[in-house]
C-alpha cells in the first residue's frame, strides 16, 4: 500500500474510533487538501477509492482535475480558498462544494452561473468565528439572515457552516460556538446547515468532538509542502 494511502487509512480509522467514543452516528468525511501537491501524489488516493479532495486555487485545480474528473465523475472537488468574483464561473464548472461563501455578491454570481451551466453545488457559509479583521467570513450574528437570503433569493443549497478559528489556545471555545450556531440554524431551518466543516491536521480530533462532519486534512496525508 502506498504510504500516502496508509496515512489516510490511519486517519480514517482514528476518526471512526473517536466518533464511536463520542457516540457520533455520522462519521466525518475527510477532505484531502491537495493544494500544491502534484497529481501523481493524488492518484494513489483516487485508486484506493477516496472521493473528497480540496483545492484553494482555481487555475491549479483546472490543470490537475479537469481531465480526471471527466474520467471519474464520482470524485468530489471542494473549493476551500478565497472565492474571487472573477473566478466564480470556473469554480461552478469544476467544483462540487464551496467552503468559503461569505457575501451576497458571491451568492448572486454563483446562482447566475448555476443556472447558466445547469449545475448545482453544495455550499458552506464561512463564519468569522473569532471576529478577526484579517480574515474573511460572516459574523455569527448575521448568519441567519445571510442563510435565508441565499436560500430564498438565490436558491443556493447551503449545507452547512465552515470556520477557520484563530490560531490560539481557545480553539475548543470556537468549535463550541460553531456547533451552537449550527444548532440554532438547524432549529430555524431544518433542511439547511446540517453540516460543519471544521478541523484540520492539528485539531481534527477535537473538532470531531464538537460535531464536525467534514475534516480538511493536507499535510498529515501528503506530507510537508515544499
């Protein structure tokens, strides 16, 4: 077995064990964050049967994924970077999930190109859970109104919330706040916002305990980036 596949298998087994420990019925999905890694590093995971991969740059993703996604239509490609308005059409063409929906201009363009390309994506609303000025995202207080407008005005399929918590020792606090926000939105809109995209290579075990359903892992699978 390829060493990259071995790492993924160990991570998935660990996630299953932790999910059992916390009595979580829905085992979180692992998104293999493949940004900067060449296709030859990704192929072993695809051949193993892994389906969820993440990229943060549109041009790099187009070069790496356009052909192989046609060959293997079951693959799911997640856009996890900053969504620039001039790249929205390309994102709708290539990707299946967007983790960084954060403003109405994006929502308007995504809706437009979904109709034009006859394709529906799945979206996570990016929450600026630490209210950091240098980071993108919606304030928690505005999340409900943003969700309703995306649903009603633009007919977007908002499946959940995503966060990049501050890089400090209080990440458990931020994960709890995300879970509480998600629960409040699910209560108000039962068919929306059921998923949570949070947790990366250094904190995914803790994220699972707070209800994360999508884990974004890069270096722990592929190794250190050059």
